[in-house]
C-alpha cells in the first residue's frame, strides 16, 4: 500500500523542530483553547476537535499537565483569548504550492506578514483556493520504528483493523492514513496497542509533488518555510515540495 511519504518532508527538519519545542507547545496550546471554546467541552470524548488536537499534542511530547492546564484555562470564566482561523495560499519557488493555516487575534497583523514572506522568498500569495484544490484533507499518523522492533505486517493489520485507509512503511517510520472522520478512532485504537507516534494530525496532503533543483531556489524555499513556521500566528504549513 502506498501513502504520500510525508516523512520525507519532515525528517530533515525534525532536529530544528525539536529545538523549537517551546514554540510548538505554545502553538498547540492555542489550538487547544480554540477547540475547547468552539466545541463547548473540555472532554476530548465529547469534543472531536479537541480529541484531534490532544492527539497532536501527545505526539509532540507535550506533557499531560500542560494539556490539562491549557484545557482548564480555556474553560475558565476569565479567559479572553479570542483567535480566528485563517488560511492563506500561495506559491513558492518553481511553483511549489503552499497552504498556511493560522490562528490570529489580528488579521491586520498576520496577513501582511504572510504576504511579505511569499513576496520575498516565493512567487506571491494567491487567492483563496488557488492551490488547495491540489491537496486532500487526510488524517496522518506517523508511528516510530527507529529501533526496528515493530513488525510491518502486524502494524499494518492493526492499523487497517482500526479503520485506517492506507499504510506505508517509510524508513524508520510507518505512515498510517485515515479519513478525517475516522482519525480520532484510529488514534485511540493504536494508542491502546501501545504504539508511539512521531506525529498525529489531520493534514493537507498534496496530490503531486514538485522537485527544486536550483540551489538558490532551494534556499529561498527553505527560507520561506522557516519564516512562516517561525511566525507565532501560523499553526501549520502544508506544501508539495519533495525535498529528498
């Protein structure tokens, strides 16, 4: 079975991401607050959006105390955090498609900053829907197998029995793909079996990939992604650059 090889697009930046763990936790905390407020519940069992974010938080090794504290904060009567979900779309070098998902309390701040990144390091920000048509929304669970202790056939059967749509062995990890509506159930089933996740989230998965060969374009693409991911309002950046 074949997946979309997300691991190829994250493995080279994983070390850098680990160094930014605090910033990652801050962004996930923002997602938790939004999920609690929009879902009207601090219980993941009764709030599917919160369950999805909690799965993401656990895969990022966010401590359970941090997760609980953030949920309690969101439920507090004095909490005034008010974030709006905004999506921007544009093009990197060589026509690479980029989707930027943000949570912001000030569109007038976030939009110009994201536009500036696209203008400086890419080919500009486009209209809503200009690239998202070439992505599919899927649940993606990446299972750690760096120690090679897991049996591929066993993991595949466990994943499929849990309701996964696709499975792929990809170097030191296994990638499990699900329908977005089945994501939380598959995560719960695999957690019950003791699997450890590198990441677990509902993602925008590209239907095709673009390869960049010019070193200057590669540097510009890397800089564009760095600038976007370092922005405190940006939650997720999806793209179809195959950076092997």
